[in-house]
């Protein structure tokens, strides 16, 4: 080895020891987590809430009736979710106003009051549906309805009254992550890949019940409270000193990620039930959470059916309850001109927090006194479908009034209007069919 080479070796820095390597890895992990938390947020949370108790029952019924045929429509709903919810991101970040406040400023107080009434009814309906799902899971493990609903209500009220948007968001996403338990449930059902591939390639069924279930899946993809929640949430979250375009980009990624995650979860429910009941008992009616868990017990075992499906649905119902209660409080408070930020202490935004508390309490009480939770949930789904034209109509009208650089143009605008129109038509068709069936 010549002199120059020896000098280079002698002057080279020493290799890092195990402690230094471990510290570097920990710093890298913390940086990765920080990056992830900076991207995910309102979009992921609102999409996890979209996979609520009613959506899970619909997906389970789809698998029981038609095996894996509705996997393709579930995939097709990903861009539908993204296109609609992405508009709320731009409206909130560019105007700095929540949905109700923006309607009041743009169209006047009477139209804002109409939007607030629509929202309040939709949110109350959603709360009833979610509490009904929670009660159903509680009954699976012999927990009385009053205890399961009371415990969840108390925890939600404590979280809301503690305030701070970031805390609510992190807790909501953590609870909503329980929905990922539907994925191992699908794997435990051992779906036959050949049968899945066949149904994916040939998704249409000539059965009279197929169009109704297809419409139910499409009609339930957009909830009125999702729009109000995400628009206000991106404002409460703040830009954190970043340029507007960077925040819009990350919020779009957050929304796209949430749209993919929620539909993958829905597909997991379809596959889990399709691979079991769809093969052995095709056409079996699954009108409640208890019916789903009971039907899956022979295939997944009692512990598997309760833990995977039960906990997954509890996560979905709780995050949906949190989102719906806050969305209702935000929307009504905006229209009335009250302070309405989660970053304000309850003493500074009394009306906003009172509305959120009232929503949780009234929803819980209605479920406790209602004798027939299944019929109640169905009626709520019909109501949401009937409200869609008002909610999506306002959303499209507001988007069209954004500054020119931020408005949709060309093919994207046509696609969004077509998708919104389809959701409205299918939602109304679902409502009509359901009312005709109930009559």
C-alpha cells in the first residue's frame, strides 16, 4: 500500500457503532412518521367514516347475494369519492370558509339555513345508524345496549370537549384503523381465486335483486356530512406555514389515499362474506351486524367472527359518529355565525360544542328507545339519499365560483358533473325502491 493510500485510510472517518446506527434508524423512523402525519388527515378520516355501519351491512349483503360480483363496482367508486371530496378541499383551503359559511356568503342566509337543516337531519340520521351498529356489536358479547352506547357516548363527548383539532384527528384515525381487521377476515375466509377472477371479469347478474344492491352501494358512497366535515377540517388543520399549492397537493393525496383505503375495506367485506355465505348459503338475508357475525361464525369461529367483524365495525361506527357530530355542529354554527373551531376552548365556542354534544346525546337516546333498529337504519339511508341533490347541488355551484385558476375545466369538469349526477340519480332510485319495498 503506497503512502497516499495509507493516508486516506488513516484519515477516513470511523465506522458508526451500533448505538449510532440505532439512533439514525430511530431518527429516520420519526421522520417517516412525521411525513405520514403531515399528509394523512381530514381526507383519510372522512373516508374511514364513509365505511360506516350501514356501508358494512350493504357490502356484506352484496357478498351473500352475489359473491364477488360487486367487487368491480366498489373499485369504480374510488374515483367517485375522490372527485366529490376533492372539491371540498379546494373550497376550504382557497376561500378559508366552511361549507355552511360559504353558502351563506354566496347565496344568502335563506339558502344557508336550508343547507343547515339538511345537514342536521343527515347527521342525526348518521348518528342513529352508527349507534345502532355499536349496540349490535355489544349484544354479540352480551353487553346491554345501554352500556355499550353509554360508554361510547361518554368517550366521544370527552374527546370532543377536550378540543384541539389535531388530537381529535389522531384519535379518530387510530380508532378508524380498526376497520383494517376486515382484511384478515377476508383472508381467513379463504376465497377461491378462480371464483374471484370469474366474478370480476363477469360482474353483471341478471337477478332482480342485483340492480337494487348495486344502487345501494353507489347511493351510499357520498354522505352529506362528509362534505361539511372535510371542508371545515382542512381549515381547522391549518396550512402550518406551507404554500397554498403545497397544502392543496398534500390534501389531494390525503383524499386519494382515503378513497382507496375505504373501498379496499369494502371489498374485503364483500370477499369475506362472498367466500363463505355466498358459496354455502347464497341469497341469505343479512340485515344487521349480529346477523353477519352469526352467519360467519361457522367459517371464522366465534372468536374470529366477533373480534374481526365486531371490532372492525366498532371502529367504523365510532369514527363515523365523531365525524357526523362535528360536521353537524360545524355546519349549523357557520350558518349562525358562531365561533366553531375545535382549537377554541369550549368556553369560547359554547354554541358549537353544545351542538356537537347535543348530536351525540340525541342520537344515543333515539337508539336506546327505538324498538326496531334495522328498520330505523333503513329509513335513515333513504333520507340521506333524498338529501343528496341539495348537498351536491350546492357543492357544484360553489366550485364553479372559485377563482379561475382553481376551477375545474374540460374533461375533468364534465366527468365530475356526470359522476355527481349519477350519484344523485342512483341515490333517489335506491330511496324509491326501498320505500316501495317497505310499503
